[in-house]
């Protein structure tokens, strides 16, 4: 199995969360890419795509619907939010909705990771939570 973690490059904290999620996938060959560098080939070669909810939606169009078909997609969100708030209308919630109407499975619950001040450093313990969430993804990717 191969995985790719794609994140919106505008925030250092989000990059660090994406890298922590990837660290939680040690059994996978994992690529961590900013959304602007991801290609259809990157997605087509991955069994699991982990996607930052803020990743530019042009990525979804740019790579074409065919690249997303048959992929398991897990979506995460970063920002200054309270973890127990409902996901909608978070960026991750909107991304999952966008993917679902195009027939793409999202087999695991979305995850939210707090950043200090909304766009800064990951909050206390958030990188550990991201690694832990990453460890849960291989199991969830085989469900369904």
C-alpha cells in the first residue's frame, strides 16, 4: 500500500501536522506534498490519500475525477477551533462533501488539529494526536 499526504502550503503549522500524520503511517511508503505540487499520478499511485481540508479545490479539478476514483481518502483540518464543535462548515467537512458527491469514499472520521492563533504553530499535543490519527488510517482504509 502507498499513501500520499497533501496539504495547503500557506501555513507552517499545517505542514507540520501533515508530516506528523505521515509519521503515523510507518508501514506505508508515504509522500508528503503541498497541494500545488501534487499530480494525478501521485493520487493514482496511492491506495490512501490524506488530504488537508484547505487543499486548493483546483487540485481536485486539476487532477481530474478519474484520479480520485477507487481511492480511500481521509481528510483533516487545522485551525483555531474547539475540537468538540461540529465539523460543518469546516474546510474538512466541505472537502468531504465535495468528494462524496463525486463518488469518493472517506472511510474514516475527519480529524481536527488546533493551531495556536489559527495559523501558527500546532497546539500542545496536536502533533502527537496527528501521529495517532495517522496510525489509525491503515486499519480504517481497509474497512468497507
